[in-house]
C-alpha cells in the first residue's frame, strides 16, 4: 500500500486566513482532496511485473498504472491525480508467474 497524502478539507470549510491556522467553520461533506502529482521508485526482484492501482475509498481499483521505466531492480512510476483520479491510496501489486 502506498499513501500519498495531500490536503483534504470539508466542503465550505473556512479559516481566518490563507495560512489555515484558525478554523472558523468546519464545513460539511463531501471532503475535497487536493490533487497532485508524484514520482515513486520501488525496488523489487522483478520490477517489470510491478503495477500501481489507485483505489477508491471502498478499496476498489480504479485503473492500472504500469512503470514509466525499469532499470535494474527499480521500477519508477509517475502519477498525476488530475488524470489518474483523486485518491490517497494506491495498491502495489507484484504480479504472478504465468507458468
């Protein structure tokens, strides 16, 4: 499991300043997630078989993300939550042998 934590706020949440140091109104559901982008490198014996899956809040896979590059025992993934979906949680799967 990979967790990418960005800022999350309730809808209509308000603060006294842009620094968000004093809460005025706690807001309401649904929470809003700040979208971001990141790159992560994962070392594994068979890095070419690694896959990332963004998960919804029920744990369902949203899509499959393949490594952007594989060098030696390292797979590198680039994730952009604007196109891959806003989520905090990513499942890391190492795949299974097909023989």
